[in-house]
C-alpha cells in the first residue's frame, strides 16, 4: 500500500522507567502527520498499556506500528511467559501483577480491557512459555 | 481557573513549567493508580497523585494532561523533571494530603468531569 509509514521499537523489559518511550514517539509522529486528536489519543493509550504490559508481564519485545491513510495498525510481540487464559485476562480487574508492580501504580487489571475499548479491532495470540502477540487497529476513517 | 490559580489554592511549589501556568484547567482527577487514570480519565487536565515515578509523567503525557500535583510534599527526582520539561508538563508539589487537596480545588469550582 502506498503512503504507509512503518515505525519499529524495541522495548527493554528490564527498564520500567523507560517503558512508554515507544508509545510517546508514536504519539508524536501521528500528531506531526496531522492525524485527528481523537485517533492519536486512542492509539497512545492502547499502545502505552500494551507497552507497560510487555515490561511488567513479559521481558520486553518489539512494537511495530503501521500508519496508512485508513488506519493505524499496532503489533506488540514479546517472548515472555505467555497468557494462560486470554478470556480471563481480558476481564476487568483480573491481574497477576505482584504487589511490587501495584506500588508502582499499575496492576489493576484494567489494561487489556482498556486496549480493547480504545481500538476498533484487537487480537491476542499467546502460547505459555513462548510469548504473546497483541495486534490492534484504530481506524482513521 | 488556570494552573496558577490552582497553585495558589493548594499553596504549591512549582517544580517545573513556570512559564506554562496560565493554561486553563477545567477538570481534575486524583489517583495513585495509573491503571485507573488510563482507564477512566477522559479530559481532565490536572492530575493529583501521591505516586512518584516516571510513569506518572508518561501517563499524564499520554492523556494530554497539562499539570501534575504531587501531594503530601512528595518531590519528583531530576529524571522526572527532565521528562516533564521535555513533554511540556507542569510539575508542582503541595504539603496537603490527597483528600484535602482535592477538596480545596473542588471548593474553588474545579470538578471531576466525566
Ligand atoms: N504481554 C503479556 N505477557 C504475559 N502476560 C500478560 C501480558 N499482558 C497481559 N498479561 C496478563 O494478563 C493480565 C491482565 O492484563 P491487564 O493489562 O488487563 O492488567 P494488569 O497489567 O495486570 O494491570 P493494569 O493494566 O491495570 O496495570 C496480567 O495481569 C497478566 O497476567
Ligand atoms: Mg496492564
């Protein structure tokens, strides 16, 4: 497809303080391209939630974002511990985050439901012990 | 009200963003859980929190918030200040606790929004 911008970021699973850098960079890029504030906001929140998950539940990974005139497509791929029961993980309030994560302000079990709410399409593929890939699409038109 | 008014009401020290204090604020939220801020906040422009780590600033940035007030006299570190400066977010600290700080802003007309 013509006019496709692809952004790719490696997310360091060891560095909680930097988690969110990729999402912020994507947000800046979209804003600069003149994408509507509503779309920028949805992408920013969905991506940031996903990026935080990659750091607190997996060992980091790779974020790829494709922007076309029609949509913003995000893929977050990690080689972490995987999600055993995706349906359960999608429920509001379900979290396996340890107290240490909660003391950092996360682990309410609201991330995945929020990602679903912010995106027009979302798919999770996960294999325990292998990793998780979350894909989300936000429509521009 | 604007950020400067909130600063006076809460008797805040401005940590960074002194030049951004004239921005208007209409609604606020108070939380130590960034998960909740991300999931429930809509158009609030000021965040009151007792949590001090860089993700507070990143969360506010993702939500297009203009200002963060740290309650109970908590102070952000230099890395957080640098990040806030880069993202154009005002940081302030108040000696008030969360409940009192929120109450003072409410009393002066600020609301929680949707
Ligand atoms: N990338 C991932 N790898 C492994 N497990 C994950 C991943 N993302 C989510 N999970 C699992 O799904 C659960 C729910 O995720 P969700 O993002 O909804 O909540 P949380 O991250 O625990 O808390 P919050 O997002 O509110 O800070 C997590 O607690 C974790 O068990
Ligand atoms: Mg999460």
